[in-house]
C-alpha cells in the first residue's frame, strides 16, 4: 500500500528506487578564495572558519510519479510525529481515499433513490408501482442512507463496534431478502422495486463492514510508519465518535429486527386464504378481492352489493349480509375489498373514489356478475357507491346509505393534518410495534390483522387511507359532485343514520337530511337512537337495516317499482 509519505518499508528492504540519493559536493579547489586547502580534512576551514564538510542534498534518480515521496520521511529527520498530528491519518493511503469516494458516491445514489421512493408514496412514477404499500421499500431505502451516512461521517475513526453492528444489520437484511423472495405473496406485493431496494441495503451493509476493516488496517499502517508504533489509546474526540456511531447503529439494529419480525408476521398472514377470488384490474397492474354468495331466486331479483366504510367490509357489513342471507331476506350478495383493504392489493397513486369504482366495475365484469344491484354502503363507502351508481344507472335498483358520508364533509377526510398523521403512521408501520405486541402478548390472529380489529395497523391499509386523503378535496370531490347530477331520480333510496352521531354533530344531521334528497324514491329515513356510527353493531340497528333492505327488494320487484 502506498501513501503520500511513501512506503515505510523502503529503508529496511533496500528498495531505494523512489528515494532521493545523497551526493557529496567536492571540496573547493585551492585559490578559490575560501582558504580551504586541497585535501583538507572535513570539518575544518582555513581563513574563514566555515564548516567545509561536504553537504548532502537529494536528487531523484528518476522522474517523479505517483510513488514519489512528497515529503522527507520522519525517520530521515531523526524523529517521529505525534499520534495527535493531523498528518497521521489513514486518508494518506490512496486505497482508503478511493473507498471513501465510492462510499460518498453510493450515499448520493441512495439518497436520490430515497427521494424517488418518498415521492412514489404520493404519486407513483411510471414503472415503479408495487402491489404493496411501499412503506417497506421506504424503510429499506432509509436504512441504506442511514448506514452510509454513519460510514461516511465517521470514516476516519474505525472501530470494532461499528463493524460488528454493520455485520448484524447485513445478516438481518439478508434474512429479509430471503423472506421476500421465498414467500410468493410478499414477492408479488414488494415487486422488483422492493427486492432491489432490500438487496441494495444488504450490499451496502456488507460494504460498510469491508470499508471499516480497510480503514482500520490503513490507520495501523500509518501510525506505525509515522509515529513508530500502533496507537492503542483514543482521544476524547475519538471516543465521542465511537459512542455516537454505536448509538446510531444500535438504533438501526433495533429497526431491522422489528422489520424482520413484521415480515415474518406478513409471511404467516400470507397463508390465509381469502373467501372469494382476486381479479386483475387496471391493465393487470393489481388485484382486488371479490366475494359472492347465494343465488337469484328470479331473474328480476337484484344482487346486494356491499361497500365498506372506514374499515374492511369483513369487519361488519359482511356479517350483516350473511345473517340476512341465512334469514332468507336476500338471495344473493357480493362484496369487495377496496384497493389496500384486507385481501386486495394497493393501487398506484393517486387513487380517487371514481378510479376505485372503475376497478370494481372491471372486477365484476371479470367475475361474470352483471346485476341488477342494490347498493348497501356505510360511512365513506357511500361516496364510492354513489359514484358507482351514477356510472351504472340502468343496473342500480336501490341504494341504502348506512350513516353515509356527505360530499360536503369530504374536507374532514382530506384534512392535511389527518394526512400527515396517516403518512407518519405508515412510515412507522414496517416496525410493526402494535402488530408484534398484539401477536405476542394478546394472541391476535391472522384474521384480526388482515380484516379484523387490528387491520388499521396494516401498512397496506394505511397506504389506502393516505391515497383517500390526498384526493378527497380534489378528484373525489369533483367525481361525487358529477355523480349527484347524473344520479337517476327513480332509484329506490333508504337512509339510516346514527342517533349518537346526529346528537353529537349538527353538521352531520344536516348532511344526513340532504342525503334523503338524492332521488325522488325515498322509502324511509331512520335515525337509530343510541347506535354508533357502525349501526349494525347494535341489535336494533341490525334489525332496522334488514327490514329496510327487504322493503327495497320488494319495491324493485313490484310492478310499479
């Protein structure tokens, strides 16, 4: 290895090819005015008292190149440098400096990729869509930048703790890559973007281990050559560097451990079979889950189509429909999971309610389901159902809104503060703190995590909520405004409202009242006292819903319906 000082072994091995050669100056001839006689002994002068000993100077034996010493080595001065001298640094070695330049280049590339991944959470660039949430990819990109940042900032102060920490991170990331590659569902959701990002994070972790070892070797080399021994002491500043880097890397290790645990949970959840079937939509970019049960008792009997509210449909409305089916109230019903909910993949961003309604239309067409339909929706799902109804006016025979959201209140869904909180929770979701705690200490099942009471912790669910928030006041607001204008006035309508919500919020009461004017065929507006927003959770609310649903079916099948 070659440094700016040259090889430290040149003197011992006799290799003087790159050193200066001393030459003696001939004594001055007599009569030159110096008073020195020819052949006078060295160190004596005649007449002037000057030292006439031959002087030594250095003349290179060949043209200077990259191996030529820039400074006279300390040993030729007869002393060593202090260990605290800034000249005693591993950066004297060209190889160490080259590896540092590569690390900075990798950091720049990783940071640019981190920006791209961050932007893709809000607007998906062409070719970078994945069927997962994208938050795991963002986590891997952040880990890569953090690892390289530590390596570059503390490059000249190598230590064993840093090497061991980076090695642990590399092993855990390798486990993550293996999990993603071997579990088909994870591989489909993360796609090539996730696999490449996780693989790059693993390679970077290995790179930091290698560079730290090389720098440690270079540090020993330079200390031994310039100070005469390998320095075992550390200054206060060096100990501070070691302490800070150790703290940061321990945090990164904890993050990787949590991500690995969450991936293991996702791998376990991937084994849960959906009750229905997944269908490709949007030019085969992602899949949505659709489930249908029962049969039509007559050609004119409509199929009930359920639309979830704030939570997956399997959490509540599906059980209501199953009970109504067993009671004989309805003959056939279907429900689907919106993109990002339960068993459905995430869609590219942006995703408006109208885009989701188009995905539902495509899934129904692929499944061979052609209506006619009675739409039953709750909460924010009423926005999606109303847009779907406006685009299939001839096939929609009835609409039942269960404490549905009015378009004038969409600003609550699209509030910037709410969006930031959802994004922050999404960024932290790969850590899986809630999910891991629930699985280990509370015995949460796969069903709970996918569509049950813990599904709000899922990264895909949070991405869907973030997409909903981003366009609520723009694209979705315009679509629902157009849908109200297009909506057929002859469609049977039932509005069921939560008594608790109406008493709590006067704006909600006015909005519910306005929803009764969507069509000219209002059957009933029921206010269920003491019922929460999820009206079906109370016996009275469930009974009211089933009664009104039966009335809609009878109305649509009557001659004057």
